C-alpha cells in the first residue's frame, strides 16, 4: 500500500496530531507512507517514524492580493501534481479544506483517488467565498470526503450535491507519545494543589478569556485549585495581560506548549473546554483517556459525542455563558466523590475511540473508494 498524506504543515494542532498518529500506525504495517506539507520542515512539531518519507514544498507564503493568491495556489497545485506523478500512490489523503481542494485539483486526470477531509464544523468556521465555491465544485470529484461527526456529514450532503461523504472521528492514542519541549508539571503546580487544565491553540474561538474570567470567580471559593492553559497562539499575550490585570499570576499559568501532554493529563484533577466551536476535539478525548472528568460547552461539534453528560463529565449551554460554565466547574471542583466517579468512567473513551477502531474505519473507507485496495496491497 502506497499512501500520500497532504497537509499544510506538521505544526502543533489537532489535525496535525491526527496525521502523525495515523501515518505512524500505517508505517508500522509496512505501508509506503509519504507526508507532503506546503510549510517547511522547520515548522514541524510532531515526530514521524524514520521510515515515513517527508516532503516539504515550502510554498506556504501569505498572498497580499487576490491575483497573487491565485498564482501561488496554481504553483502549489503544479508542485503537488509533480510529486503525485513521481510517487504514483494508490491513494491520497488530504487533511483539512485547503489541502483537500488543492489535492483534488492536483490529482485530476491522474487516476489517483483523492480523499478530502474537514476538521471543523463548516457552519461555525466559514471560509472565504471563493474557497467555498471552489469546495462546492471540487468535492464531488473526490473519492470520499470525510467529516468528523454525523452533524458534519449532514451539512456536507445538504450543501454539496453528489458528494460522497463519510464519518470517521479522530482516534485517541493511549498512551501519548512524548515530544519536545517537555514541561514538568511540578514546575508550576505542586502536589498539594489541585489542577484545572485546559489545552488548545490560543485563538479567539477557544474563548480562553472567558475561562480566565470564570476561574477568577472561583479563586476565593476554591483556594486549593490552580488553572493551567497549555498552548500557544496569537491571543497568548492578551490572555497574559488579562491574568496580570486580575492579579492572578500565582493561580493561572500560561506556560506555552508541552510535548509531554500525558504527564499533564495524568496530573489534572479536572479538564475544561471553553470553545465556541470545535470539529472533534483531540484534547478532550486525550484528557478523558487519562482519567479526567471534563466540563465543556455543548458547542458544535464533538463534545456531545464524547462527553456522556452526568456520567463522565458535564455539558454546558448556552455556549459562551460565563455563569453557566462557572456553575458547572464549581459543581465538580467542590465534590471530590462525584469527580472521582466520573474519572473512572472517562477512561472508557480509550475503547470508544481507540486507534484500532478508527483504523478499521479507515481501512473500510479505503476499500470502498478503491475496492480490495487494502487486501491487494498489504
């Protein structure tokens, strides 16, 4: 089996983590795996096995004008097409909308099936009009387009006639691989403190500013708890300023990225997700796989598929409601017994979204797109 995975970069992020997990497992099978990125290798965060071929096209520059963007994307399509001709893969898997569109266009008339994927819920993360129109034209030419949830598939079938869609959620690997940089939990949170943990790219949609506001409402009531938000992004400095303005630098920590996420999940007493929208949040499944009870806004999409309300966590609505999130967190932060009971049930996510189960879905999809592909090539 010869498979090419096309993705913008292997920088830190949910789709990138999924790409690393899947490709490493496929390489273990003895498949010929190639990962192609538009971005340079200097941006790589996740590690790939040494037997995975890695091609960085270094074509991820920003375009100052529409004309320049058109030229740049044409250049990217030509470069991707050149690599596909050279590699002659059995199938191409493109991760996220931009790569999916470019991959489908690059693969046209080469006789190579291209599978596109979406890693957010499109109505909550609308693209520019031109990309939306190109998506509507290109997706019906894909062998399949994979969505993360049934809600995503419903949107796809409704908005893009003749598309061949499928649902495959993200897997939750357990235990997690360890990357650099490693950040010791004890360097921020001592063993006598309880840890409320959040993880994600520091962008507006994660609503970490609201999470900080929520935690500030609890600092006196729950004096033995600290909040740590792991991740990086354009909002990080603004969030640091918010913490400083509240005078909570000793209770709220924003240390950046950590490659030893398993240590942090294992140490956390409670996990919280404050996002305005998601696709299928990897950090939520990873935290629960490590035995974290979870509190999350009931946003579109993913949390309601993962958290069983009242069993292994709490879903909060409406999305963005600060008092509602504050009440849910208070409910679990004050009740060690309930939180412990939910922790014990949370680990069931390991089986529900295991790598083995998700890889079986991918095998089935590959064989649907190209009959008997797996049995012929493995």
